[in-house]
């Protein structure tokens, strides 16, 4: 049997990002406060390249083999979060409403907070009520940076 587990660390403008896989599926993308050189396993080279392209502003949609972990409710929330387009946002309440859960913003917030695949499942695109910048496992400053990064790389046409 071939061991296709992988662990990689890449440098980003927001610090070191860890990518972990097993059985050919990525199960973790998270920020790490330690400083270490970039190390990319061959199994995760395509994922590392996509993440580098995202941070360079040249990739807006990921095509990564993600592990389908979590509870059924978390999976439902994460699917909705994955569907939020690049440069757009939704609130926890909007997601709860779309899932048919009255007063479910807090439950959605807990599911979003349990997301193990930062960036690939773009939980930074989920805001609090009245579009307030709230909560992010990797820190609110990173969330703010990611939202501004995406807004700065949206295609547009100047009129005039």
C-alpha cells in the first residue's frame, strides 16, 4: 500500500499556512504562528500552487480534493460557504435562513468556526449581522486582509 499522506507548509502574506492530506484528500488548511521554511510534499504541490495563485490574485476558484469531514450540519453549512463567490459575502443569518433554520445564526457561526479548511472553504466571506466583521479562527486581521485582497482582485470595467 502506498502512503500518500502529505504535510506541507507554504509562505503567504499572512504567515505560514499548513496543508495536510491523507488518502489523497486535504483535511486541513490552517495558519501556523511558527516560522519555518516552505516545505511542499510532492503530493501537495498542486494544492500549494493553487494557494500561491490565490494569494497572488490570479486564482479565484479552487479545484482541490477536500476531505468530506464534519457532521451533516457542518457539511451543509460548509457547502453553502463554498458557494459564496470570490469577493462576495454573506451573513451567518443569511446562511441559516437559506438552510431553513429560524434564528440559526449562532449554530451556523459554530459550524463556520469549526471549518478545518481555511481559504478553500472561504469562511472569511461570512460576516456577522449588519455585515459586521466578526470571528475568524485565524484572527480578525487575517479575515479583513482576505476580504480586502479579494475585493482588490475583482475584474471590473471602467465606465467613462
